[in-house]
């Protein structure tokens, strides 16, 4: 499972904008004496075939940006459009359906379900979206193979190392026809060799017709991206192509 599902005979719509943020802002505690501006008027586009890395100091708004991009939160002002759909006016249920259909999310804290095996964790979003158990299981095993942990399919999270759990979480984000992959420090629990292998998987998925947004503090992993966005105090401080040390 190394490519994004497309209709028979069709090519991925290379270059199409899959994620668009327009003056997106997120204010916590609006109306209080000390509101927190987690994100302040950020505009960003991520296209099919493009991997964008987001870097910045702690508290700069990186995770908030991912939450808005993935429909886990809604902007206080501005707009966020995912795969042609504005999330601002969607209900919680509709946003969840959009995430299952279009977005693969690698959480920093993994969010694996302890009572489910690796393959069951990976197949869960596909089952929730109405895919048959048989097909969902096939897709899940293919995704586990893609990230190199197919032998863990029947293990529970507590029976895995932190790095193994991280790779299962990445498989869950890649399973099925998701076209937007969001990753919050996806290699944080991995050694350098395994981290590079995971970045190669993410890069291949993007090159096959997805779009990727990666939060990282590691310049070596940012080097896999086409562009780097620097955030500071909730604002875009800089945006530039990443040309130094590109490992491909």
C-alpha cells in the first residue's frame, strides 16, 4: 500500500490545493481579561505532491495549526478548507467524517486504543467509515507492512516499545485513501535510523499523490520537506524552500 487510491486509470491531481488556511486565527479564552492568541492570522496552502514542514519554538502555535488543519478544532476567525470543504461551518459529526475520509493524523501522544491490537487500531477508522471488516483488515495489514511492523499485527500497545507504537500510529494515519497527512513530531519516539525510514514512507506517500504537513523540531527531518514554515508567537515568521541537506 504505497500509493494513494485513485479512480482506475486516473492520475493524482498533482499540484491541486488540498489544504488552505486563510487568515486563520485561534483565540482561547476570548472575552476574558487575558485571551491567548494561539494562532494569529496564518495563511498557508499545501498542494498535492507537497510536504510542508512547520518549525518553531515551544508555544509558537505549531500544534494548534495542525489541529485546525485536521478539523480537530475550528478557527476563531478566518477559514480552513480541507479537500475543498470549509470546516468552519461543519458540525462535530461532519468534521469527524471529513477526517476519516480525507485526513490521516499522527498525534504526538499516539492515541492508540489499549484494548485493540495493532491491526485493529489501524483498521478502526476504515470500519467507522463503513468499509467491510475484511477489506479494512487487508488495508491495515498493508499499512503495517508499509511502516515495517507487520509482525506486530496481533500485539496490544502495552506489548510494544514506544517506537513500535509510534509506527503503528503512523500506519493508522496512512491507511486507506487519505489525501492529507498531518504529523505532529512523528519520529519523536524513534531512533535516527527508524526515523529516517518513516520520513521516507511519508515522503513516498506525498509523492504518490497526497499532501503532507509535518511539525518537527529536527532539521534533518525538515529536510525531507519541499518547504519549511517558521512560526513564532502564533504568526508565520518565515516561509522558504528547504534546500540544505535534502536527503532524497
